[in-house]
C-alpha cells in the first residue's frame, strides 16, 4: 500500500465571517506515532458541529485555515508499530474524537469520550508522545500542529478511534453514523432502553432520525415529537410507533408521566418550554440533550423537577464499545439512515454546510467523490 503524503489536502475556511467559502489547500498532519493509522478518505458526512464551528457559534477558531468534518470513511494505508485493531486495506471510519490519554480513570472505564486530554477530530492542538507530553507538537517551521478534519484527502488517527466498517453498510451511509449515529446510540444504551421502555425522540432531523432507528431496533415503544407535522410519514417509516406534533395546543397533557427517556436531538432547545416537555416524563424519567445549540438553555425553576423527580442530562458522542455495537446492530438489522450525497468541491462544501445551516436536509449529507477530486484511490 502507498504511504500517505507528507501533507494532506482538504477544503478549508479562513474565517467565520466567510464560513461557507471553502478553498482547497494543504496542511500538515500530526506526526506519525506508534498507535497511529493513516487513512485514504473516501467520503465524509457533514455534521451540525461543522456548521456550529465554522460560523463561530461555539467560539473562536483555534487555527486557520481550518478543515472540518468528523464523519470519515476510508481505507487504511499504513499502521503504526503497535497497532493491532486494523490493517492496511481495511475500510474504516473515524468520528468526532481521535485521541485520549488512555491512562486516566475515565479512559479505563470506557469513558474515553470524557477524557480531559481528548483531542477532537478538528480544531484541537496536538501534544507530543500521543498527548502524554506537555510539549506542543510542531511542524518543521516550529508552528503548533492542530487537528484538521475530514473534508480532506487523508486522515491520521490513534487506532482506538478508528473503527472497522461492516461490509453490508455502504460508505455514504456509514459516514454519518460516526458522529450522529454514535451520539444518539450511546445515551439510549446507557439509559438501558429496550423492550418495555417508552421513549420519545424530540426533534426529527439529522440526529433525531438516527434516534428513531436505534430506539426501535433496541426494542422500545417509540414516540416522535416534532413541531413539523409533515415529518410524520417519514418518522413512522424510520421506526416511530407514534407521532406527536408539539405545535398542537395542549399536546403534552395526554402524555403526562409517560416517558422513561426523552432524547432531545433538537438544535433550538433555547426556545423550548422545558417544563412542558419534562411533564411527560415518568417518575425519575430523563430529559437527555444531545443537540447543542449556540445559545444557553432557557431558565427553569427547580419546581419543574419536583413533580416527577425528573432529570435533565446530556452527553458527548460515545465510546469505542458502543460504536462497534452500533455498527453491528445496523449491519444485522439492515438499518438505513436517510442520506443526501453531494460531490466534494469548493462549491459542494459550500452547498452542503449552507443546507445544514437552514435545516434543508433529509436527514444527513455525505460528501462523496473524494478520489476524483484528490487524485487518490489508485491503490
């Protein structure tokens, strides 16, 4: 197998004011270390996180120019001397995390997605010695190396965050599973969702449509909660047993004390009447946030928790065992997300992120055509 080039090529933005203006450029990846895997990219999903980042909604950019994208599918080119989980030629995926210390109590308890030394797939600084050193990793010009994302020709990541993709899952469908899929699967599994559970998926979009697939496949009775009535037919096809339009007057009253778990996938929770949603929870039920809006959550009185001992929680992606379990479930049950594809280019990236920004997507976008644009895929 050919080695990855010294510099990778990707579509990058230069500032948040021109957040959808992408230019093709080269960047220096992290140094190749003994647990690293080099991947030749085939496609990459477009996540709401990409849009929150490039618009500045989640804060200033750590580095520019910046290449985003953390739903990467490709082929392994090279592995480090201590890699045991994949081999050259394997089709693999990379999600929203690419490094952790692997030594702390969180990493040792399958909570590496909460490691304080984690490195995000883009817009994060690297340190030497697989992050165990306090010394910044620098390029040959002495500049700090930052992670750059998957709208690119290649990716380099620690093996623990590189996942074999089952043969039965097409690459363009596997891509959004790397972030949106795991982000919704992990909290459902950790909440013990299964037969006998009554679960609501709130917000039927890029995250929520995965929530419906997973909750139904895990055996729960599933409600889709949406302010968009015309999503009813698709929600039922994706696995919902019931559809509730939250724009209807008094929609929550018949659902009082119903749900053991609400998975909130909406991106506008800052505009929600949270006490109304929480009133539908059973005793000790959980309102769990995976949508991460730019704005703070609305103010809420503690009394809203008192009537049913409700819990307000959230989570960040998931761990490796959950990713592997999710891919196995999707493969065995033939679960198929709803995906649009767009050819990668400067204009393609612009179109994709602008569609995600205004929710003009059913329900995820995957950028494809990487080999043609980057001149790869010849091995």
